[in-house]
C-alpha cells in the first residue's frame, strides 16, 4: 500500500479548513487480501473467492467484501488522527470492487475536510477504482479537541 498524507500529526486539528485534503492514498486489494479477510471475518461467501460462483449469480467477477473495502478506505484518516479520535464513520456502497485474480484492485482514497464544528470535523472520503466511485457518502467524523 502506497500513499501520501499531506498533514501529519494532530497539532493541525485546530486549524482545519473546509476543502483541505488531509490524506490521500493508493491501496491495493488482492485475492490474498480477500482470503485473509474471509478468515478474520468468517465471511466465506464464495463470491469473494470463486470466479465461477460470482459469474453464476451475474457478478462481473470475484468481489471484495464490502466491510473490507470500508475498512481500508478509512485507514488513511485513522493513520492521520489515530483510532481514538474517530467518532463516527458511515458509507453507502455504490459499486462492487472486482478483484482481478492477477492484478487485484487499486483503490484511490482522498480525504477532504467537509465541515468543521466545535470539537469535531467531518472528513469526506472519495474512494475510486479506476474512474468509478465505489463508496458514496463516505463520511468520517473526527474529534478535534482531545
């Protein structure tokens, strides 16, 4: 996983401005990632590891687990502020993430300040695979006063 995080540390939390990019990262999911996640989560639905099953139910290929996608997408924000500052995190799943058996799937995450309130800020995530957004209304509320 590669990436850049424009802001470092938490000293800047009191200086956030709407529109400011606080983290940006490229993340890779592979079929190995799916197997490890299935083992950890107990979600062994074969659409997450068998092409024939995925295709038999009308899917374009093996899909990443939604919760795995959600979890990796928020990681740049967690790395920036730390897990104790995450107050809320919500997403809408808009498109499945197809994980190619050879090339995997490349996610791009941009975390931008959308609202600054007393003691907290809402960070909106733009999560794409290629040119397509895969998570809609992905919003993280972080504490700025701890």
